[in-house]
């Protein structure tokens, strides 16, 4: 078992526990402090694990959303808030978000909004959610064609990460989680060396169970030092400007697969405009392409570039801000003119997608 505590400057505290059997042990103990408990999940996850929850919390209200990123909307959020109000929850209640990143983001935002804030426990069931979205208190829904446009910072009271959930994940969900794992590797020299040494085992369950706590520890430290993304935490956007742009344009792959592609694209930008270490960046790209099984077919770059123009990090519509890998354990915020970014995106897309393999 590994355990971490995030204490932020706002006095919020989040305890993260990595171990098997969280539903029957850690969750039971944590919920002993609450008189009112409300469960939130999606249909797929609830079919797999809802029976275990029901045996222990037979009378607790449950709200189930349709599965999928397409449902990460204000409408889904409002339905959840309506269900919480119908259950007559009070400020001392706790919402338990059981599921992947979509469930965690919506559930965390609902907990932040309901009565100006109730406690939330995150139980991430996907690799991506365990190493990234459940840790750090970022909550959001997509709006007006922009990812995570409506959101709030709110630390969960607990995060329970259980490697046994990985047994039910399809290969695409594993690739999705590898996007964030390799992103952390691009920011941490130690993690990069670990991933490079085991690059033939990236999808191996035993290896993933061992590397997840290291990823959580890395992100937890970044969040502890910068909970609201005023400085250091911006490093966690590495690869994401381009990833989000292709994701919103295309939507055929998982979020993490777009992150893997986005890291490759932004590593190429680092070579051109940030004096990046070409040998290191080639290895980073190889890690991403190994996890992907080859560069996927992507939509026209001009469409993605237009959406990158709307990214929250940009100071104006005439520029695009990227968090790019530069050297092992080093990153840089790179600002490009919109035309420069759009042209580069098309050139890089042509370089990698000629004969590319659709994931």
C-alpha cells in the first residue's frame, strides 16, 4: 500500500491511497464519518461494481449517467445536481464518484457546487483517472465546443486507487492511461528512465500496478506546490493543447490516445522552436508511438488549429501557447503565432500520418 497527502495553501487536504480492495476496506472506513452518502457512476461501471456497493450501502441514493465523453456536459451536471437535491442532501454529506475521468470530473464539480461545497471521494476505475484526473482537484464539464470550459478547483477528501480495476479495462483504456503516464515521464527524469527501460512492458498489468503510485506521487507533489495552476502546475498541460484540438475536431479516439499524439506533435515543435534535445525527444516520441501502435489517422490540421486558437491558455486569438518537452525532466511554455502553429501542425501531421495506423 502507498498513501499520499496533498495539503494546499487553501487548507484543503486530500488523502490518496493506492491499494487493492478499496471498496470493501478503505471506502467503508472513510464513509463511517458521514451520515449522508450519495453515489455517482456511469452505466458501464455500475454494472461491474454496483452490486458490491449495494451490499454495503443498500439505502444510499445512486445517480447513474450514460457512459462516454460525449456526456460530459452541463446537462449531465444539472441532472446530477437535481438528483442530489431530490435526495435532500445536507452540507455534511459526501458524494462518491465511482468511475473514470468523466464521472470524476462531473461528480467533483457537482460536489463543489452543491450548497457551495460538500465532500467528495474519488474512486477512479480507469488507468487514466488513477494517474491523472482524480488527483489534484480539477473538476469541469465541456461547454460551447471547448473542453473543460466550466469548472472549479476542489480537492477530493479521499482518492482510492485500486489496481484490480485494471483487469476489466479494454486495451484502448490502457492506451488512454498511458497518455498521462508518458506525459509525467516527459516531466520527470526518473519516470522517463523507468518507462524507457520497460518500454516493451507498457501495457503489462504488473508493470502498470507498480508505476501508478509513482505517477500519483509525482502529480500530487506538483499539485501540493501549485494547487490552482498559477505556475508550476501548467507543466501538466504538456501535449494537451494539440491533443484537445484534435480530440474536439475528431473524437474517434480516447483522450489519452490524443494526448500521446499531442506529445509527439509538441515534441516536434520543441525541436523547431525551443532548442529541444533531438535525441531525447526522439525517444519520447518512440514511447508515445509504441503505446499507440503507430500514429493514428488524424483529421485535417487546419481544423484542429482553429480549435487550438480557443484554448484557455492563450492570451489572444492570434497566438497558441504550448507546454513542450525540451530535455529530460525539462519543459518550456512556447508561444507561437497562430499562422506559424497552423503551418507547423500540417507539416508534422504529414510527416507522421503517411501510412499511419488507425488505433
